[in-house]
C-alpha cells in the first residue's frame, strides 16, 4: 500500500498493508479476529473504529466474562414457558458492535456459547437484530508462544466462524520510519478521520456489487483452484470457509478499488490470502508459502489472462479483450459487455469496424443472444455482405476512389484484402457521417483496421 487512508489517520503506524482487509470487514460486516502480542494496538484500532462508527459498542474481556454479563439475568415469564432477560447497560441485546478481547482465554464452555453470536448474530436462539459488527482479539496460544501460558488454542470450529483472521504487526516488524512516526505522534492526542467512514463503507459496498456482477465466474474459478491447493496443505477446509474465501476476496478487491482504481484482481488475491486462514489460530503460517499457493492458483485458473478485465472502462480495448477471451466469461456478461462497449465508441467509423469484427468473432457462438447479434449485424451488414451501394454513389470523387485503390493495391493477404476492400469502399461512398473526406481520413481508417484486425485474428498483415 502506498498510502494510508484509515490507520495512520487514527494514529496507528505500520498497518497500511492490512487496511484493505479492515475495510472489507467493515463493508461486509463479517466477523474479524486480530491475533498478536500484548500492546501491539489490537484493542486500540478496534476501539477507535467503534468511536468513528458512532454505534452502540460493547467491550467484553472474555477471560473474565460470565454468560450473565452478556445476556443479563434470566427471569421466567408468568407461565414459565420461556425466559426473559433483565437487560443491563452492558448486556449484548442493544449492542451494534461487540468486541471480545482475549477470546482464547475464556472458559471452554463459554467459547461454545459464543459460536452463534459470532457467526449467526443470535443468542439463546434469539436474533440480535441490532448487532452488525463482531470483533475479537487474542494473543498467540501457548503452543506457539511460551510467553502466553494462559492463552489456549482457539476451538477450531470457533476459529472457522471468523472470515477475516489477521496476524497484526508488532514493533519488531515495523520499519524505522513507522517506529519514528509512533514516537512523533505520541503527544498529538486522539486523531479523528477527516471523512465520513459510513460513506466510505457504502462506497465499498456498491463497488462490491459491481465487482460481484462482473467477476463472479473468474473469482469462482480461482477460489476452486485455491481451495484444492489449500486442502493439499491443510487437509481440511470447511464448506463454510470456501464460501467465505469467495466473498471475502470480492470485498477485499472492492476495498482496493475504492482506495485506488489502479489495483487489479491479482493485487486483491495477494492482499486477501494472508488474512483468511483459520489455522493461524493454532499454528505458525508461512506467508511466503501462502503467496506461492495463490500464485499457483492464479496460474491454474488462468486469471492472469483476464485480470482486471471486468472493471475496465467500456470501449474498444475492453471489447477487444472480451473477443479474445470470451470462452472464459459468463454468457450473460458477454452480451452485456458487447452492447455496452459498442455503444460507448463515439467515432461512428470505429464503431462500425468494431461491430464488424465482433460479429465475425461471435457469429458462430450459440450462447450470444440474438438481440446482440442483431445489433452487430445492423451496424456492419453492408460491409459484411460487400454492399457498397455503388448505385447510390453521390459524393464519391475520383480522387477518393484513386486513394482507396492505391491502398488496396498494396495488400497481399486475400482474406484481409476482401474485408478492408468492403470497409474502404463503403466509407468512400459518402454515407452521411461515415464518409472518407480526405487522405488523412483514409489512412486513419486503414491503420485502425489493421491494428485491431491483427490483434483479433492473430494475422500478420502485409
């Protein structure tokens, strides 16, 4: 990450790399677990985010927590058919944000009762309708770090309820610049964000919807390859985790795109993979190994051929990419993208040529809608059929005709000659806004045609 838009603004340095994941957790409202040594700002960042969100916040130290602290005192109703709860100011019922600190130090029987709160937003079978965010933090378990004898291994099923699991930086891993900034910032007091965090979250949610619509097939293909590789390494991946991996990846991608549009789907993959593995709660994870697994999954799924295609601005380049790689794209998306790209090309000559190329490339594909093909055919039928309307020549001049003949006479490829012959003759007939008016027009069309013909049909034009 080149810049921080949230953590440094709140006075926390060295966390820029994690920001897309933090933002994805906020936008998705999925449970978030932070793992790290004491004093490395786990509680600080979550409490500051809660303040910026300005929502009902509940903090619980799980090592001291009793169940009654969560739900209140149970009281049976008058006919003893159900329990009601006396709600205190700190009980969970009206909480919108719940933060469970020291979650791997709580009693085993209480861990079991946290499952439905963390994942389903329910307690005792009752829906917690106001609850949005479920956050937790833990020290490394004693099996990984002798400094934490009281920290036990988090129940694997509970760990699997957290879509986002982040091992946070500590002072040892920070750069000298970040260490210096921590000391410089020490006396500056509490920081406030200079923007509305709710608007940022809403922007990410909207970008997520856009990405999901456009990249679902590509993301699924990658995730299926990734999961197989992860199972080879970790033996078991739950079905729940597979679904989480898919959706969290899209949210991380959406967060990156909101931070800076330059980020690609491949960038999202590498930002995502290190923060979604539940095994971090119980074993040391080699980040470089995870990055290698992600790279292999990219290679197997051939995402590198389509990366960031779907979020390209509609136009000629996006249309060309689709026509080259459409076999890996959902049928519905093919039709939507073709129509969108064609209509976005403002130059009528270029639009006509690209409609011709698209028609030729897609005419034998049974999955392209008839309405899409009709649009392409209507735009390019006269060229495709060789109709130059010679009987309607009313603006063609001898000079233009001679120029066209000169360009065509230099061509050696028969198939290419035939198509370009139709194009140039059609445009030389003075068809309203499609006419060739001078030599510059002629060579501009010819160069445009050659460029995309070579790219789409993989032919070297002589």
